[in-house]
C-alpha cells in the first residue's frame, strides 16, 4: 500500500477530481494548504533576502494498493498540468503505507482501502 | 456716505426678500421632510445591491463567489454610468417613437434638472437617483439564473444593452406619466414599486437566459453546495431592510401612503417567510435557513406591485400565496431539469406575477371607488382591473422574453457569454478575475 500526496493548483482541483473519478479512484481526501515551492524564488531586494509569499494550494491524500499507484499518479499529472509549462503546477509524493483500517468494520490492510 | 451704503444695503435686502417670496409663489419649493425620506430611500435601495451580491454570492460554490458578487457590483458600476447618461431620459423623458420609449435631450447627463423641483416637492435629482437604483438592481437580479457559467465581458455588455432596450422601455410604459400601461383602464395598471418593471422583466429574462445558455457543467448530477449560507442570510436581511426604501420610497412622499407601503412590506415579508417555513416543516420535517431567506424574498417580491393598494390582511395573504407558489415553482423546475441556478425566475418571475395579478382581490375599497369615479359609467370591478393587470403582465413577459433572446444571441455570437468548459471548471474567480474569495477556509 502507498500513500500518494499531491499538491496542486486550486484552479485544477475539479479537473483532477473528475479525472480521478473517471479512472475509478474515488476515495480521496482534499485539503486547502499554503506553502511555497520554486514558484517564487527567494529574492534579494535592495540587498535584503525576502522570504517568498505563501501561496494557496490544494493537497490531495490518496491511499492506494500498489497496483493502482501508476494510474493514480498518471491521472493526476495529466489533469493537473495546465499546458503552459509554467512553474507552480505542483508535486506528488509517494510514501509507503504501513497499515489501513476501516473503522466501521475493523478490517485491516488492502481490502480496507 | 456711510449712511447711504447702509441704506442701499437695507434696500437690497428688502428687494431680495420680495424677490424670493415672489419666487415662492410661482415655483414649487422642496419639502424637507419628503426630500429627507426620499434621500434615505435612495440609499436604502442601493444597499439592496450589496445585499443581493451577498445573497447570491453565498449560494454558489467557493470558486465562483467573487465572480457572482461581481455580477451585482458590475451592475452598480455599469448602470451607475448609463443611467444618468441616457437611462433616465429614456425612461422618464416624454414619449417618442409612438410612446415606445421616452427621450428628452435635455435630460442627457441630467443637464436639464439642475434647478428643478418636482410637483412632489423633491428636487428632481433625488427622483432621478432613486429611480437609478431600481435600474441597477433589476439586471443584477437576472444574474442568478446564469450564475457560475458566464463570461464577465459578455455579462457587462448584456446588462448594458438590456438596461437600454428592455428596462427603459418597460419603465417608461409603466411609470412615466404618458406611459400606455400607466394610463390603461380606469386608474392605470397597478405597479406600485416594480412588480412588472423590476421583478417580472428580470425574472422572465432569467428564465430565457437559463434555457438559452444551458446547464452548468455537471448539473443536476453533481451536488453544488452553497459555499456560505451565513453570507446569504446577511444578504437576505439587507434586502429586507433595503426593501423599505424600495416600497415605502415609491410613494414619492412622506405621508400616509408611505406608512401604508412600509407596513404591508413588513407584513408580506414575514408572512412569506412564515409560510415557506411551515411548508418545509410539513414537506421535509425541517425548516431550513435558505427556506426562510427564500420566503422573505417571495413575500417582498409579491408585495412590491401591491404596496400602494392593499391593506395588511391582503399583504399577509399575498406573502403566503407567493411563498407557496414559488415553492411549487422550484419543485417543478427540479422536475423539468433546466438550470435557473439561484431561482431568479422561480422567486422574482413567479413571485412578481403572483403579486401583480392576485393583488386585485385585496385592493382597499377606497381605491376601487376612486377608480370607478374616473370612468364614464361610474363602475369599475375587480375583474376589469384583473384584465388591466393581466395586460401589463402579458406585455412585460412578451416584450422582455423576445428582446432578451435577441440580446442573448447577439452577445453570445459576438463577445461570448457562456464560458469555456475549462474556465468553468477552474471557477469564475480564477478564470474571469484572477482572484480568490477566501483565504484558507471553505473548500468545495
């Protein structure tokens, strides 16, 4: 099992969400986050280093079984990129997931996802 | 020398006094009480526009909150410019083109009224600005029907054209002293504060626009939750408060007629909300906040044409009747599946028609007696007045629907009104305005 964490632009949320549903990935958690990547590099302004602004982003957390990792990642990449090759389209992190438990039935592991 | 200066000063003063009293005799003077109330009303009606922005803004999804509020503020800006320029002249100038519309080039940019005091004892500036607020809110009401899916440029062009070609003519027919609906029947079509001019015209246009532009992407399959009902309720509250200016100001007086209009406005709003609440409790088991807000609006819309002629019992009946019929209309809309997103037709169109027609059954006897006295046969029945009302409603519906369709097609084919699928998915705030409404709260 893997936990896929994607950081995307807010205006691409609906595109990504719909694409994921089309690809049968329907269990997702979405949150509004802020942060900065390379989108606004640290500037030197009148000799002072200025910290970049915090930029609003959307974070998707998706737990999947191993065989679904590729389709999920590809779907997010296709839907989240806006074609203009602009920086700021986001990032995807994949981490191993130790356990998954469905609270209602107390099932554990792959079937609980 | 000094003496003669003083003497001539006294003489001059006396001369001025004589002159000004002579002026008073030949010219109408302002009545400070009426003027003060009309200035207040003018401000109250303008307050309804941000009220409407909040009402509509809270009902859409987060990504469209600014785009939707900009529809109301855009009307405030665009009509705010157009009205003093040409709108007032087109609406309240003497009839031209066979009474189709008014026009007086002296009223262009309000030039001719700099000194004018109206027979109602208020400066004409106050009347022109008061009417201007109605012209602002009317196109803003339409925006509820095509919320979340129109291009801002197209919208701006549409409301500008609509205001000139639809609002001003209808306003002229109904409210100008030489308008043909103003003079229909014994004592004119009754439209105290804008049942036909404001609510039916905008409601019908809303329906035509919703049908022409089509549904939002994903409607009705995807649920589209309001992003902030708190804001919607504040907006409904501001609309209620502003409506006292809208209705009680429409008497263009500060007297008994004003008091009557204010009272029935309060009664109808409360009765509309009460009826909607009761219906929901029986139908769903719960009274919702959006239901109360909708009931308030239904009641207010229905009393708008009637505020000058009905008594409180009539206001109670009209409010409750409008709430039940609007509630049914929205249920039918959901069955039919067209996407009048924020029920601009369901509340303003339907509520306006209910008010304009049903008011005849609640007219105070004194008004009917006056109307009868004006006829040759000295009799005037409720059914004859219903005929007059139906004519006014029918004319408004037919004219607004036809012209709006022409304008919609025109704007869609030139500037473009419906936005692209990609922009619609990103949301109006991002795609039209390059902004976002909220910081870290509210995700949907």
